[in-house]
């Protein structure tokens, strides 16, 4: 063999050994390859709980070196069911995920959606959190008892605002509160906003008597003194929040919200496993653990089939609660 040919073969071999592969991985398996062109849809407006959760998760992925250049985009409408319809229509697209939660479960029923979460591929449940009962700093209500007295006496004069459509967590929580204090849920004047960002302006502007939302959405405003927390809906008080639980205040209700991720139907097993493993690895990172702590979120991780079974149980539960309240 001529010397020039030998040198060409050696050079080619060195290129194979030294040039990094085009697909970046964080391990040796195909399932751990970064998903090129990955997008995460948020089915409500910027500033809401889904939006904060999606962007926080994507940043933690990037900071931990798990997944980079993920696009987060908003597609609001009809309590998340517009986005849900888009996901279902993206059959087989292993590069798309949708941030979602309890709100979308309820919106499927109250918006008569032609598609449901049963039509999606379950990926993972990420977190759960208590809702908070909040008023603006200039509100006359200093504690929950004052608010509930007025609400029960004149429900039409004390509208409640929520960042989810009827059937979502910000709606279900006050409806269960109303029932617990003897106020017929059908008399409650509920004002729906497309996410916590829109709701915030109405609370601060006094357009609603009080608001119900996730603690993660309003922690900054609470700490700045712009919002006053009258109660938390979960079973325990929240660190750093000077407010009792509903049960401590004599209202026999415990309520927590949750958020997770689904993908389009019809994924290949390899694509499904890549998405599931991405969120499983995210769950173990210090970056994500710190983000949960910072936002006041509780770890509620489930993935794959386990999350699928949870989704089915939630569908059945929400349908039952809405019928019990006479709202479905």
C-alpha cells in the first residue's frame, strides 16, 4: 500500500476517535440521548402555575446538563383544553410534551372537550402544592373568619377569582369550602382567569373579594407584602407563610393541587422511554430539588404507568366531585 493511502486510513481513524458525536448524551444508552428540537407546551398564559413549573423544570434540566435548548411556548384557551387538543393531534411526536395538572382534568368536563387526558401518553407527575386564600394588602379582610361571614351572607357581593376554569383546582377548592360552611356552591360567584398572572391584577385591584391560587405563583408578592394570606388549603401550614390551614380555621376541607407532564399519543416505545427517563433523571438532580424548595412545592413524583393509573383515578374523582357539587 502506498504511503499516502496508509496516511489517509490513519487520519480517518483518528477523526472517528477524536471528533465528538453529533447527538449529545449524558450516558451510554439511546434513552439518555438529548432530544433534539424538544418543545414543552404550556396550555395557559405566561405567569401561571403551569408556566412557572415548565420553565423551572427546563432550566433545571439545562443547569444539570440533562437537556439543552428546550423551547417552552404558551397555547392558552378553554382551561387548557385547546393545548390538550393540539397535543392529541400531534400523534407520534416524541419531541413534544405538555405541562399540565389537575386543572386540565376538570376542564375536560366543564368545557365538553372532545379529547381527554386518556388520549395522551402519561410521562410524569412532578409536584404538588397547597393553594392559598389571598386578598390584596388593602383588603378589609384581616382573617378568614371575616371573609367567610361576608361570603356566606352575600355570596354575590364577594366574588372569588381563580386562575383556572371551572373544574380546575382554583375552582374546586373554594367550591368545597362553600359546601363546608353551608353555602350552596351554585350561589358562589366564581370568576375564571387564564392563569395566576391575570388573576393577580384583579386581586390587587379589588375586582374580586378574594383569590385562590397556588403558593408558588404568589410567593414573591406575599413576601413583598402585596398579598395577604388568610389560609392554606393543604393539611399543613407552609414554611414562611403566617397563615393557618382551613381545618385550623374551622373549615373541614383539605385540598392540594398537582402538576405533571403528558405527551402525544402513539409514541414509539423508544421515544416514550426517552421522555420518561429525562424526567426521572431531572427528579434526582440537586438543581430540581432546590427549585422545589424555592417554590414551596412538595415532591409528588410518579412516572410512566404509575402516573397513568393516577391520572385515571383523578379523572374519576373530579367527575364525581363536580357531579356532587351540581356543577357537571
